C-alpha cells in the first residue's frame, strides 16, 4: 500500500469516526439543541474528511473541484437548516437545556 492510499484510508476512517460521534451525540445529549449541534458539527467534519480521502483518489482536478464544491454546498445547507430548525424550535416553546 502506498502513502496516498494509506492517507486516503486514514481520512475516510476519520470521517467515519466523526459520523459515529455525531450519531452518539444525537442519542446521548439531553435536549434538542445540543443534539442538533452535535449532529451538525460532527457530520460536517466527517463529510470533509471523507471528501478529502476521496479527493486523494481522484483522477483529475475537475473531480477534486466537484468534491470540494459539493462539500461547500453541504456546509452551507447544513448550517442554514440547523439555524432554521433551532429557530423554529425556540418559537414553538422549546427551552435550551440548563444544568440542574
């Protein structure tokens, strides 16, 4: 296995780790807002690492550019949707968790 393949595997596994961490945060955190935060942040980083690992295996710069553009679109959409969902939850009376 050469260095590029090894680095690609490490990045993809790192992305998998963050996807799993986000899922665990979704299941374990106490309220809606902390769950939303954990899932959004971990998935964005996980997807970035996954795309970086895929970019190392790409055949052309156009493929790398498409991967980067897709990641940027997902980052923007994820942040926007997270904000809108959190704002709707606040308007519907959801209260942020406070430590007892």
